[in-house]
């Protein structure tokens, strides 16, 4: 598992990892709720935080991508991590690390009564990771103002005349 520090590549070849604090919380929560799973749906408010549910309570479908299974030392079953297809379109070039912060999250996520919430930290995948996961790097184009007379908004041959 990775260190969970933003911007630092993980030692694993996983799409998603956990911080030690998140693994500790998952062990406690599994003792209360049984096997768990994550789902990252996107959207605003709590929808942009990973939600943790008892395994199978949140039904996944073709509208979701299975990013991987988190092996947590001390748990018999891995914790699956799912993301909606629409959210994956935005995050497909990133490695995710599940962490924990103080504060109340969604009432639907099992950690809510603990006074903490799960959160995601992300970093861009390295070229090696992109290749390992079979993801094509995006074509980069320059950003900035266009030069006068270039591009699809170039002026036509009409000239403006200025009268004195």
C-alpha cells in the first residue's frame, strides 16, 4: 500500500491504495458491519467522497468500474473499490489513495457515526503505470491565447475601414 502522501507514487501497481489510518478504520468497521466495499459516485457534496457500505449493500452494474480490491492486513476479505463510469472518465489518469479526516461525512457511509470521513487524494499516473494499466496518455495541446489570424476563429477577408 502507498504512503498516502499526495504526489508520491505508490509502491504497488494498484489503481487505488489506503493510508494506514484508513486501513485501521476499515478493520474496526468490518468488526461492526462485516465485509465492506467502497463506491465513488462523483457529484457534489458527499457524492464526491468515497462511500463505504457493507459489501453488496450498494448494487453495482455496467454503470460502474471496478478499480480494484484493497487487501487490508487482518481482514479475511478484500474491500472492493468501485467508481461510476461517468466519474471514471474524469479520474482515469489518476492513482487514488483513500484516507481519513475528522469531520462528519454522509449518513449513508458506515464511518459517519465515528466522527470521521473517508476522502480521496489523487495524483497523476506515471507513464509506467499508464502502460501497465493499458491506458493511453492524452494528447497534449498548447493552451493560451491564439495568435491573430490563426485557428478556426480567424477573420475572413473582409476589412474594416476606419474613417477619420
